[in-house]
C-alpha cells in the first residue's frame, strides 16, 4: 500500500482487518475506523488538535491506577457509559433500572452481617438502609449478594483517601430468606467527580460542572438472575436534572426520611439527626433460567 491519501486511507485500514479471524472484533474495528476517520474529516482535525488528543489519553492513562479509573470517568462524562448501559440492560417493565457503574468500585469489600454499620468511621450523619430483593413475581430472591458503596460527607470515597487503611462506607452482605437486607451507613450527599485529571480539565474547558446528585451504589448478584448495577438517589437533593455523568433515572429516586435525634431503628439513642431509606429491588431472570 503506497501513495495513500486522505481519500484512500480509510479503505486501506479497513482492508488490513480482512483476515481477522474474530468476526466481532473485525466488525468493531472496521466501524471504529470509519467513524474516527469521518470525525477527523468532518471537523478538519489539525495536527495540533490530534496531538492534544493523544496527550489527553496519555494523561488519562497516567492518572489511572487500582483505585481510580479515569477512562471510566471519561466514558461517564461523555455519556458513553449510559448509552452502553441502556442498550445492554433492556429489562421488562417493573424491573429495577440499571445505571452507570462509576469509577470507584473495588473488589474485596468486607462482607458484613445484616444490621452492620458499614460506615466504619466515615464522616456523615447516620443513615439506616433497608432493602429487599425480589423477582417480577413478587417472591423473594434467595442467596442474593449485595455490594454497596458511597462517598462520605466530604464527597470522597474511601479509596480517595491516600492514608486510609480500611474500607469505609463500602461493604458486601447477603439478603435473608425473606429477601430483605439492612445496614447502617451515612447519608449520601452530592459530590464532585475528580477534577484533578484530564476529565476535570475537559469539564472546565467546556463550562460543565462536575457535580453528582446524592446517591448510594448497589450491585446485586443472585443465582438465576441478571446482575444489577444501579444507584438509589435522594429525592431532596440538587443536580438530579444535571448529573455530570447522566446517570439519573426517575425510578431510582427515593425519599430519604430525616428524623430528629432520638431512638434509631437499631435501638440506639442518637444525639444527632439521622435518615432512613427503604427501597425494593426487582431483578430480571437470566435468559437461560427463563427459558427452562
């Protein structure tokens, strides 16, 4: 292939994938090349802009580590995460909707018993969460594993605190035989996604804010059912209409009830206000199970 120019380069690259044995990979790369080249032609991308884009991706790689995923954050803020989530989680009406995963999930969260205080010293007002995991038939789902994680009152996840040696506001638990589970944590508050990396610079350059509405993250896995990755948002908080990562669904907005100091659901007498949240999660049967 010689004398390739702006008119012939796309076909030349696509042809280079012709012998790829993985048909799905070939299809993805072919369409990716077409769209990338069409984008460069449409905006008449300059060499300086191309180099700036390369540096942006390099910076995203440099700041990514085991505790922070800048590429997921980039995908979130460009709406790609929501698009992929939506087209891959089209469930029957009545099932709990999925939303974005976010960049701060980590494996190895401590497994706790129902009723445990998962805050583990995290800063914030107490919040008592009670949930249930059921199927579309209304029956409890057995042996569900629930991962939950959230930010603290300062808007940071535990993995964002460099000197923190233990997990905070993050845990894994299992539901009871009646489908219910409960734990104590802290009330969720709005926070800004990390702004010290290339994604933050992109938001600043485009005049966008970095705020997310208050929410709890949940990942629920149960035998015979599709995995659910979702949030539960506070109905009384700001940024529901302008989430920086486009993750809010109206069905995931819930009332977090505020209570004055006094007797809490676990019998403790609290000297500070506290919150309670009740939410029912409905899972969809996996295709293999539903076809039996």
